[in-house]
C-alpha cells in the first residue's frame, strides 16, 4: 500500500463515525477492528511462519478471563488487570509453544486444537472461577484521560488507535531482518538450519508474539462486550479467525484486515437478511479458494499487475 492509499484509508477510518450517522455501524466497525487485531496476530503464525493453528481463540479467552476476574473478583484497576492479562497470556503462550513446536504440519495443528479445547473445558467446568456457562459479567470500560469509552464513537477511536499500534508493530516486525528469518523458516527450514539459524527458537518467538498480540485483542474484546463466556474460546471462534486470515490473504499485512471485515460483515449484516449466513460464508470461502487462490489481497495484486501490463 503506497502513501497516498494509506492516507486515504486512514482518513476514511477517522471519518467513519461521521459517515455512518448511527451507533450500530460504529459499533460494527469497532468489532471489525478488534477481529482484525486477532487475525493479524494469527497471521504471524499462519502466513509468515507457515504454522496453522486452531487454538488462537484461547488467547482471547485467557486475556479476557484474567482481566475480568482481576477486576470483578479482586477489584483491580483496568490498567493493572489489563497489563497482568497481557503478561500472563504471553507467558502461557510461550510455555505452550515449548510443547506445540515439538511438531509441525498436521501434528502441530492437532496440538493447538487440543490446547484450545483444554482452555474451553476449563472455562466451562471451572465455574467457581470462570462462572461456567454464565461467564463473567458486571464489567465496565475504562476511562483513560477522562474519556468515556461507554460512548460508541469514543470507543471506536480508542479501538482504532490500538489497531493502528498493533498494525505498526507487526509491520515493523515482519519487515525487519528478524521478519525475514521468520519467512525463511517457512520456505526453507533446512537451509536456514544449515546457515546457522535456530529455526525452533525463531518459531518459538513468533509463537509467543502471536500470543502477545492476541492478548491485546482479548482485552479490547472484553471491553467491547463487557462480558466473557466459554463460547469465546470455542473451536468455531478459532476457525473463524483462521478463515479471516486465509480469505483475506495469509502472509500479507492487509489480508487479515480485509478478511476480518468480510467475515464480520457477513456475520452481523448478512445474517439479518439470510437465515443460514454460515452457509453463505462457506460459499464465499469456497469461491475465494477456487477463483482467488492466495486470498483477496493476492487477487487484487494480480488484477493490478494485469492492468499495468495491458497499458
């Protein structure tokens, strides 16, 4: 994305609450940005490291439950509970990475799936801590610098700010020399080993970073909904995040953002007019896989290249 396109996109995002003229679409835009944070964090693992995970919703649940429990049960402040949730989730992601990265391919996928299901089971059964199927409610949104995040527009701008910070951090990471080594472990792991790179350590750092950025999304998620339940850790939620990455374009910076917008719009808008919106989502995904391999961003790039060549 060139500078002019970036400026136009940023201007549209800043003007969106004024363009929508209502809180419904402003709230929907906030949900899309939160989903995009999750998708971008998962893209680090799937798109750049080449490791497909089906347990990413676990980071959402971990961060949300830790933050919620500290606030509701212990009376911690928003800042301290959010910081502890991010640190705790990142540490747990690092510990889990020590186990999961002993395998690759389908074995890695199954281990991450098991991880997600274990966390879902704990959230569902450990009712004394998590509230079981009832979840944890009674949460409030913070008021940084006196701003009322209970107001839709202000919460949107706060979410946009966090989204841009995460996008910037991930952009710097993937375009850095370390980002090149991440891609190298995906494309040529044996050659990277032969060149003296520690492939396992690179993947572990990427895995942990994935948990870190995912935990930030988890904090924003629980602030938006002011409620957390075991459903947030479900396999369906993890699959939805993976679909965002693949549909938009794995291994691209904007692919997960576009994929998140597509899935959330189908989920929240199309579902008002189509009873079986999940079927519609499946048909859209099949169309993308068959006719736009590599995702929407890759498809746009091919069209752009074709138009440039035609000139």
